[in-house]
C-alpha cells in the first residue's frame, strides 16, 4: 500500500479527532515508554510526547513515504522506526501502546492483540481505533475501480476491499479474555469538508496515481454529495466524509503503566 503523506495531512484535524477521543480515555500519568504503532506522518506521535514529556516515545510504521515525511520533521525525544508492526518487538516493556487507524490494514489483527498485550508492563495501556469503512461508498467504489481492467498499475497493492474490522464487542471480549479492563465504543464521525470532491481528496491520502483519468472521474462522480451517493449534502460547496470507527482503551491489572 502506498501513502501520500502531504495529501493525508491536508485533513490532519479531522483525522486526528478520533485519536484525541481515544487518548482522553487513557489515564496514564507518567509513563516511561509510549509506542505509536502505524504512526503515519508522525504528527500525532509528537502529541504523545507533548502529553508525556518524560516518556521515551517511539513511532513505528512500515511505509517508506510516511517514515521519510516523519524524519524530515523529526524532533528530539521521539524516535521513529521503519518496521512492520507484525514483526516489531520493543526493547523493553511498554507502558502505553497506541494505534490509530492502522490495525484494519493488518490481517489477523485480532490475534495480534495477544502479542501486543504481552508487550505491556504491569498496569500498562493498549488503546486503538479502527475505521470500519470497508462497506462505505468511498471504499466499495475504490475497490471496484481497482478491479477494473482499465487501471494502469496496482494501487500500491492496497487490500482496499479486504481490510478487516470487527465489532467493538469482539475486541472487548478478546481483551477482557486476556485479563484487561476494557472501555470500548463506536462512533460515526461526519467530517464536513470544503469542496464537492472532498471524499476523493480524502481518499487520495492513499496514493491513487496508478488510476487512469476515467477511473478518477468515476470516483469523483460517485462520491459527490447527493442522495444517490449516500453522502449527505451539508451545505452548498461542501461535502461530508462519513467514518464509522471502533475505539477502545484497555488496561492490564497491576500498578505501573505510568500511574
Ligand atoms: C491511516 S494511516 C494512520 C496514521 C496515523 N496513525 C494517524 O492516525 O494519522 C495508517 C498507517 O498504518 C501504517 N501501517 C499499515 N500497516 C502497517 C504494518 N503492518 N506495520 C506498520 N505500519 C503499518 C501505514 O503505513 C500508515 O502510515
């Protein structure tokens, strides 16, 4: 999968909203180690360092485009590593593990949660958010375009149609079964953005430069606000991007974890 960090960051405010809602439910006061799994362009990782200035903060991402962007704006006290989170292991037990809008791209991530929990220190926190948008017109149309013969080259072999997201209750059961105290919820965000093509611009955070002009025109038509597209018309010249997100913060028993 290929990302366009600049395009992705155009909507940083809206994309960061669920991250802030998630972090509001993490009560660690003074963690030593904080890791952001799938840190993307790193702007939210830096916010973790702002919240916990005494912590060693690390961002992990496997996208060369994202890590290049991160390193360009790197700041002291935050370490960024290019790695696949499925294989990555921390040097020391982690107090706070965060993952925002990433695990949906990781096949078998429900099982991976067991391994992530095993990385936590006693009393440690695991907080993540996954967008459940694979049935939305944004993703179904992109999947159809990807499958169309006119497409010139793979869209970074993105498994657009096949990402997996579970119900909040499934995450809750898995984590509770591992002994964590869990707070899970689901929120649908209606991001009202300028322009009639905001859904297309939002989706272009995933690089669509392999698409032919016809494909782009098709997506533009399908995603403009209208009753037919299913995207609400908030006001003239504006569009709505609809994102349903499962979120949860969970904590291992015990003292530690930045109490
Ligand atoms: C939608 S972006 C979210 C970025 C950031 N967390 C945010 O909220 O702005 C998803 C990120 O997950 C990364 N990612 C996806 N699968 C990954 C994996 N297996 N290992 C590491 N990073 C991964 C992508 O490269 C991308 O930067």
